[in-house]
């Protein structure tokens, strides 16, 4: 048993966490309009892109310190869209769907995510309290496991899946005025099922903006 527990600890510490790597805006007719990134994206680098919120207070920051302002590079620009567009985002499951051996049943418990915003241009959600307010949800909650994604082939819980990122998708409302809208992808991943007693509040977030053109 001790050996098993040690193995589980080793497995856990090898895993990276998850964040949004890329977003696409597609017209209702299915034409790709643009590709965009989260704030300050530097590439697929766990240490730079992960933001972990563990046992927060209501005033804890919702976005990592390098994602609190709409900062983008020419290599990794802000997403552009039109009202009513289809927004699709990709993230790696990094083993949380296919490898994790978590208590109480030593299986993955990848949790849920939702997309949040204020619904108004040029305003940000900044605190965990705002994240927990269902009025700020634009889409979700969705299961983190999209039913297809896997970080690799031949893993214990993703048998038959090929290596591919997880896909998140939602529609922008039709009635948006022109402006920059801030969004947050908030993944609730408490490691043990949320219904278990003592499950902590544990989130990971990616903060990003969408320039919506309604001209
Ligand atoms: C957005 O488009 C993609 C690609 O066509 C599709 O898979 C997805 O279901 C669409 N999103 C929604 C919310 O319908």
C-alpha cells in the first residue's frame, strides 16, 4: 500500500496543470475569423501560464499577476471576433483526464470549468467572489473532459483516445456593442470530488480579452 501511495504522489508531481493555449473565432457560417491567445501568453510553458487558486478568500485575485491587464505580443495577439461568433479554445488535459490517480478511487477527477465576464466592454472581473457569482457566467459549467482529449496515447484512463487537446466552445451573444471584452476561463479542480467533505476550493484560471467589432 505504501508503495502504491508513493507511486501516486510521484505521478501527481510529474503532471503539469492546464490553461488555454489558443482561441479561435469562427463566423456562424463556419469561416475562421481569427486566432488569439490569453493575456501575456509566452508559449506552452507550465510555469508561466498556470495560475492556481487554492483556498481563496473572496477578495483573492482571479487572474495571475501577469494577466491582470490586457497585454499581448505580436506573436500572440488578442482574439478578434464579431457578435454571434463561435469561440473555440484548446487546452491540454496534461493527464488530469487520462492519468491522474486521485482519492478516493484512484481515478481522474478532472472537474468543471466555466467562462465568465462582466458582459460590458472595458471592464474586468478581478476577484474570486466575482468568479463565484453565477450572474457572471457566459457559458458553462462544462466537464473538463471533452470526451476525446488525451495528452498522449497508451495511458491508463484514456484507452483508445488519440493524442489531442481538449476543445472548449461557446457562442458570443448577438447584441454586443463594439469594444474589448475581458473573459476568464475558470477551472474548478479540487482533486477530490467536490461533494466529498473537506474538498477545498481549488481553481485554475486563464484571463483573456476579445475585441468585438460590431461595425
Ligand atoms: C463551434 O464550431 C466548432 C467547429 O465547427 C464546433 O465543433 C462547435 O460545436 C461550435 N460551437 C458551438 C457552441 O456550437
